[in-house]
């Protein structure tokens, strides 16, 4: 009997999963115990040594990246492993490593999921989805476009995390009309991955789209003494952002070509379903009012001085509390929160802050950018943009900007490169992490649809990232100079 059990266990063993699980552990051990890594040296000759803790942070970085890409365990479990590895190997104190799982950014994502849950439960998402589908029609290519334009447009006035959380249940309602149930399809993959990509592309256009813009122009003023206005920010980034939105629509249409060119009878079905919803309910009105008020206050924080002290996470969590106080949600709804995704972002915050605070990220940035000291100015700018793009897939884009921009602004004068082009090229790639789910909240929100695996997201992200770098190169070499941006100093 024991032989039969052993044979059955042997057949069930997923060798591919085991291989990549062990690969992550081997990479961790190699990076953690590799002796004598050299100092990073900036153009001024200043040395930056990699500490023992910094080397451990790089080891955790490799472990997490391998396990996340190949999904050897649930992505939330990999998030937990990040905190465990830091505590076990003395990379950071346990109270620091695990505290990041309750970071305000993680709680913001939790509250965003609650908003999506409310929209779904009250029926608001179906009402909005039916209205939009009545406009865009029955062609799946136009449904893609309509959904992506809504996402990109909303990111001009609210944070892309909140946009993704708001639109996500609407996309679920749209997909339910495709006629394949919950089964993964190419159309489903394209709809949700496209939403995540376009949320990033749209968010670079306005200072309201994400916190990274305000952080970047703060560093820019500190290092150059020059101000970047709200209008100037959008003036240079709007053409790039909207170009990416259209290119991403075309890319998704090709990479995830829908099984059906049209959904026959969709207009009539949508009209009938909309009528079946009946008049707007009290719960819909209350939920919509809470969310609209929250969005308005979030948007006004950047322009009304009196509102700036109000923390955005505390503000959005007020909406969560109100949903339960007003009995729109109950305890059963709380248990429907996708904790796998919450743990994923807790781990992402933990590894990001670990790389930052141990000095590992700065060591990486200086080593990378030092390779471009004698390069052509455009190669140097693209080297910075590429580094930011890679880093923002692993750590907060705010942290990626904070790590790389100061180093780049120090090196730039040696090559005669103007600081403006460095700032804006970094902002373009910082907002568009197309490779890993942890790169941005919309990526993780899209993953909750269960339409795609993390490996599929990564594979689609490779050509999408190549498109991003090509657009960044065109903007730096041609578009921005034509718009009046200084790219070289003489």
C-alpha cells in the first residue's frame, strides 16, 4: 500500500514547479554568501560599499523575482517569504521587515479593493458597463478600446490604483457578456492585462495620476533649483502617455486577439439587462456619493493647501469604514477581499524598502549608470530610463525614482545632458511596469480576475516594454526637442 501511495505522490509532483522553487533558493544562497563584491564608484570618485545587509537584500530580490515570475507558490506566500527571509538571515529586524505589510500603500490597495467590492455588490458596475457597451457596440476590438479609453481618462484626475479598483468590477461585468463564463480566454487576458498596462500609461500624464510625479519634481528642484509646473508636467507627458495608450491597444489586439470578432446580439442584450436593473437604488446612490466625495478630496489635495495634511490612505479608509457603518457591506463581504493580492503587495513593499534602506538599490544604480559615463547622451538617457523601468517592476516606482534620479542628475553634467530630459524619461518608464505583478497595484488587481498567470503577464510585458523604450527614445530624440525641451547643455 505504501508503494502505491508513494507512486501516486511521485506522479503528482510538479517537476517544473520544484525546479524553479529550487532555482530561487540557489540564487538566494549564491547572492547572500558570495564574498567580496566591489564598491560602486560615482563619477566624482566617491565609493559606495555594499553592506552585508545590502547583499542579503539583493539575495531576497532574486528569490522573490524567481518565485513571482514562475509562480511556484501562491504570490501572497512569496510575499510572506520575503519578510521571513529578512528576519531569518538578519537582513533587517523582524519588526521592520513585517511592519511593511501594513504600510499605508498596502492599506490604500486594501481600501481600493473594498471600493470595487461595493461597486459590484450594489450593481453600479453593471449599470456603468451596460451604458459603455451600448456606446462602443459589439466589436471586441472596440470594446477593448472603449475600456482602455475610460481607464486612461480617469487616471488624469485620480490615482491609477483607485482607477483600477473602480474599473475592475466594470470589466468583470463586461467579460460576463462574452459568453465563456469564468473560463480564461484571450479576450479576458487582453481585457485585464490591457487595463493594467493602460492605467500605467495614463497615470504618467497628470500629477494626479500617481505620487511619483510629485516626488520626482521635488528631487528635480532640490538638485537643479528649477520648478516644474503642473501644466509643464502634462505638456511634455500627455503626447507620450496617449501614444502609449493607442499603441498598447494595438498591441493587446494582436497579442491577445479575441476568439470572437463580435459578440452578436450584445446591444439588445445590454439594453434588456439595463432595463432589468430597474431604477437606481439607495445603496447605489450612497456608495457612489461616498466614492465621488473621496475622489474629489483626493484630487483637491494637490491644489488646495488646507487639504494637503490629510493623508490619502486615511481618507480612502474612511470610505471603507462608512460602507460598513451604513450597512452597504457586512462581515461576509470582508472575507471576500483577495488577501493573496494584499500579501503580494505587503511583500513588494517589504523588499522595496529593504533594497532602499540597506543601500543595495543605490549600489545597483551607481554601478549601472557608471557604465554610461562616456556614452552618447541619448544612450545615457535611455540607460537611466531602462534602469528605472526594471527597478519599478520590483519596488515602488516612487522608490525607483528616489534611488535613480539623484544619481543620474549628478552624472548628467559630465555628459552635457540637460536635467529635463532625464526627469521626463524617468517618469515615462517609472509609471509603466509591464513585467511583474508587484510593479503596480493595477497589475495585481488585474491578476485577481484569474484570467492569466504571472508568467503570461511577464511574457506579454517583454514586447510591451520594448515598445515603451522605443517611444521613450523617440520622445527624447525627436518629440521633446521639437516641443522646446532642452536636452543638452553646452
